[in-house]
C-alpha cells in the first residue's frame, strides 16, 4: 500500500511537470508566432507605404486626452522652471529616466495589437522599449505587471485578464524623441506622483510634422489608434472618435483639408465627446484601405486573450 501511494505521488508529480512543460512550450510557440506576425506586418508596411515616417506614425497613435501627458521636463534645468514648479520638486528637473513614470511614452488602453505592432516597429533601434500592463489604483499609485508579448498571463500577480489594466509603452530613450514632437506648458503642472515626478500635458509641435510623408504617416497612426467608421449612407464619409483631444484632432483637420477632404468637421456631443467627420479624398481613401489591410496583417494568426 505504501509503495502504491509513493508510486501515485511520483506519477502525479511527473504529470504536473509534463503539463507545465507543455504549457511553456505552447506559450513560447505563441510568442514566436506573434513576433513573426508583427515583423511581417512591419515589413509589409514599409513595402507598401512610400516614404513611411515611423516617428510621425507613432505620434499619430499616442494618447491625447486633455493633451499628451509625459512625466519629465524636456531637459529644462531647475533655473529655467518657474517658482510654481520649484516648490513642488526642488531637485534637478532634467530628464533622468530613474522611475517608471519618467520612461512612459503613452497608454494604449487594452489595445494589445497596437502595442505589439509599435514595439516591433521600434524595437531594433530602441532595445529598452517595453509594453507593460499597468494597474492604476489611484492617480498616485500604480502597479506594473508583466510585459505584453502575446496574451494576458493568468499567473501574473499584479495584472491579468480579470483585472482592470491598461497597456503602457515605456522607453527612456524613445520618450526623449517623443518629447520633441510636443510643446509643454511648464507653468502648469498636470500631476505630481508620490515619487516626486512632475507631469505636464503637451500639444503637438506642428513644426515637426511638415512634409507630405510626415503628415500622411501621422494620419495613418491616427487612424490605426482611433479607428475610422464609414457612413453606411455615404461611402466617402468617415467619422473618428477622438475623446477630449487638445491638439491631435485639430492637426488632423488641417491635414485632411490639405489632402483634399471635404466637409471636415469637429463635432462635440452633449457628453463632451468629440468626433472628427470628413468626406475622404481619393488619397485618404487609399490610406484608409492600407490601414484596413494592416489591421488584417497584425491580426493574422494572433490570439490576444485580454
């Protein structure tokens, strides 16, 4: 009887080990499949998008609710910042990526596909780039979970598919690049973290998005982030939901008009929601078709269990 119990115990352990190996193998296969799919999508985009500008594309995908938020001071020294800010944070205000908040580039909500695609787009040149699950307990308390590679990890002690998390992009080096595309109002502090980091809201620096290639790439990122809804009664009419945008929707209005779109309007609803409506020109319809195809490429073979 004792030998039988010992045999059953050993057999159970072996089965558990085999199951764990199988799960790890499946997870590894899915991760490799995801990476391959995203790399293929990136290559396809470069092959089919003449003079594609990936930085402007990235700016088009960034959050802009009440302005674009970043937690650093864009290389300003303490002497260049107003007294209003100094009393909040009396240390060196130059960009020093010593906290997670200072490495933050954007939030993608729970849009894992977009986060994975952008990571593949920049990873070769920004090895520190990561997409992490973040749980915001309060404006000052945030927990950082696992890196998004394929799917929500049920064993993640901080964030998994049952928790209310967002996906945020982090990279101290790429964050510096992103900062150059915005004007920040250093006289108005947007937020102060418990660690003493000061956050500012920025508006787009129009002088950084000037060529046709830059503008069309920015618009491509905008469509990929916010979607594009076709009017069922008018094949040329589209609308895009842009919540509480400070500068992005205005930049898109100017670009759409420049590229021949008609009846371009910003529409405010009673719920303070904002929609951008326009009749697409042939050039913009071609761009929307390209983004539709890119969506298919990024979704091909990917299972994201958020």
